[in-house]
């Protein structure tokens, strides 16, 4: 049983989802405004995967969340494109062909935007503890980049934060893998699109925090109850699964669902998960950065921050 005199240990966990992370950035910007100071100061550990890793790193360096929201709005169509979802079979095949012989996007625009915000700062320069999952594709191993916040969590302190941000968000077939040292890294969403368990393990095992002290706020990317636009069929093949981002959106949604269930079992009312239901029929995807997608994601975030559960979030995580 935890010592009643011990303060709660607050964790923020941010899931992946590409451009869908605009939803998360908008929610974080609202929470930061309510906190009245950099949001990272209200948490003892921050975890983020893929676009959640980018947002987590920004929080760790106290970059205002409004600036990250602006990054999506100003650079989204440069990082991805202004194309919407393909509308017919020919267009779907053409879209899939963009990633056959190489990544769909070159990552240059994203690297420039991250360099502008993070510069040459390393993980040792971070103001708040952070863990960021990635995958070492050279050795086929999981990797969790960490600030040097514990004796057993050292070794990455000299790695540049911008490089970690690129590595955790290097979704296979979408962006090039990222070389750090002697290894190539890809998106941490391959094993931990929702980094809640990674964060809890870091707290209880490496930081030796009694689990009874842990409170966790988890944010998704608007994929709760995801359903593909076209009904699934027994005979679905590669085009069916890969078109419209169906495979990756299914992986994102079910991973978050499973992790949420386990965290609720372990932490009970000390765990809060915020997400929006997938709007059926909306043209959204991890690389859909159209004006319409932007409006939808901002709208979903607005609905989330207007919900009564935000009062519980404020009590448990935003109050001093």
C-alpha cells in the first residue's frame, strides 16, 4: 500500500497516428491553457509514440502546444500532401504504388520543422523525464529512447531530440528509416502505438514508484471505435487492407483499445483516457492533411475538451 504522505506520480501518455495527432495537439493546447503554465510541469513522466513522441518531446522542452498545433496547420500538407483519400480502384492502386519502391514521403519537410523547434538539443537537455518508443530495424529489436532520469535509464543522453522525433515517427513505407549511431530506426507504433504500458513499466521498474501512487492521463488520436468505410469481407486482399489506411488504422485502434483495458484494470480510477470516436464516412487517415481533415480533427478536439470528464482531468492532473 502506498504511503499516504507520498504525492501522486503523474504520467502523460500520447499515442501515435500521423496527421491525426492534430487532434491530440489541440487537446493538449487546451489543457496547457487551463494549467496556466507549460503542461510538462504538471507531469512526472511523459511518454509518446510516433506523432505522440513528437508532442511528448515538445512538452519535455516546454515548447508551447499552440506552436505544435501551428506546426500541423502550417506544415501538414508539406510533410504529407494535400491529397485526399483515393476515390476509385485506379486511384487506390496509384496511391499504393507511391510506396512500392520507396517511402511515400521523403521526410525532409518534417525534419526541417522539427529542427526549427528542437534545434540541436539532446535528451540530456530535456526539462522533464520522457520515454519514446522506436524500433531498431537493423537488429529487429524494440527500443525506448529515454532522458537520463534514472540510473538504469541512461545511454541516450547525447542523442539529439530531433533525431528521436524522426525515428519514432518513421512509419514504414511512409517515411525513411532514421539512422542513429550504427542502427536504423522506425516508428515505435510497430509495437507500442499507445505507450501507456511502456510508461507504467518505466515508473514502477526503473524509477521504483509504487504503482498505487501512479495516475495516468492517456490521449488517443481520434481512432476510438474505428470502422473502415467499406465493410470487411472474407476475400479481402492487399489492396482492400492497405487502401484508405485500413490496416494501420485498425492496428492503431485495437492497440489503443487493448492497452486502455489493461491500464483500467491496473490503475482503475487513477487512469483517464481521452479520445474521440472515429467519424464514420469522414475522409481521415494518418497522412490525410486536407483542409477538410483539419477541420474535422479540430472539431473532434473541441468536443473532447467540452466533455464533463475534463473536470476530473483538471482535478487529478492540472492542479498543484
